[in-house]
C-alpha cells in the first residue's frame, strides 16, 4: 500500500485527537478552576531511527503526525461569591486533596464541610492542611486569610445552655496546604478538576500563591479562540480527506491502469 496513505491516516488521527481536546475544553467552560489543554503537532520521521539507509522510497517518505497536549497555566478570571468557604488561588499554586487513589491537586476552591465538619472539595474529598491531615472545623464563622490560615469565630462544640455563659472560640485552626510545580508537564489531568503528579510528589514545592476568600477562579478556556481553532482543524481534516481520495481514486487507479497496459 502507498505509504502516503499511512501518513494521511496519522494526520487524520492527530486532528481527531486535537478535536477531542478542544471538545473537552469547551465542555468545561463553566468548570471552576479548570485549566485548558493546548494541542500541538509533531512530525515523526520513522526513517531517522533506521540503522542504515532506507531500503525503499516508501520507507524514506514514511511520516507520522502525532498530536500532543500541554496544560495552559494562564489564570482564569475571578468571580465574586461572598461565600466564606470559596477561595481562589492567585499565582502558581494548587490545593492538596486526599483521595482513595492517593494525593491529588486542584485549583477548584469551592470548598464544603461534610457531616464530620471536615473541609472537602465539592466532590467530597478531604482538603489537607499544613499538618498533612484533613482539616476539621468547629461551628462558627469561618475566615480564610491570604496565606491560607483558617480561623473560626463562634462557640465551643459543647455549647452551654445559657447564652451569657457562652465563651467565644476564636483563633487559627490550621492552614491550607498550597503547593506549586515549576514544570506543569508533570501533572496529569483526572476528573473533577483534579490533577495527579506523574512522578509522585517529587516535583511539588511550597507555593507563594495567595488566596482570595469569597472568590472562585473561573475556567481559563477562551470560547471564541477554541471555536476558531476547531474550524481550522476541521478544514485541515477535510484537506487530508481530499488527499486520501486523490491517492485512492486518481493516482492509484491510473497507476494500475498503466501497469496493466
């Protein structure tokens, strides 16, 4: 078979993968803290790794087009919610999450309190503090400072019956653990706005990012730019389809006809 068909197929497959990436970005347009992925293409010359000169012309022109993706670290816009448990991470930083599969990272600061008064993500996974343990809060108004320190203003858990006997319970409980990564390529996306580190936790370091209480970071997906890219990829896809049709129906058929003569 003409090696050009293999090259065309790899190009079609690469554009199809790029469309999947764009579709996932657009599907998460309203996901808090979502980071879009950018698609890019590389051309692999399969003859470069051959030990000697190519045996055939087909081998010499054999190419594969591969689609790759990279995380866009740009920050999304901040949306004001005026909710005590909403925090937006400003700068290079991720909240640390404990899941059944291990440690994960997120920028989705839409935090919740479960039935045990443990601070969790919106999916119910515990958020870790600087102590390395899940953060448990007592009753009262919660305040999260820019450096991640959590304070609770309220009453003790065992509240006395008389209001005048109630002693205020005010003070820091713990601090949110925020980590950073110099190279975001070590992060691999999982569902629910979570990321995992490909090399375990070796690349994480302490972050200097600030927190904005009462705000949430919106997705950094630009819908206009994404749609333009989608149209461009679809046009590339159509062009490659035409080249396949040309190879199959015109060039090959003429070659067979002349060979028969």
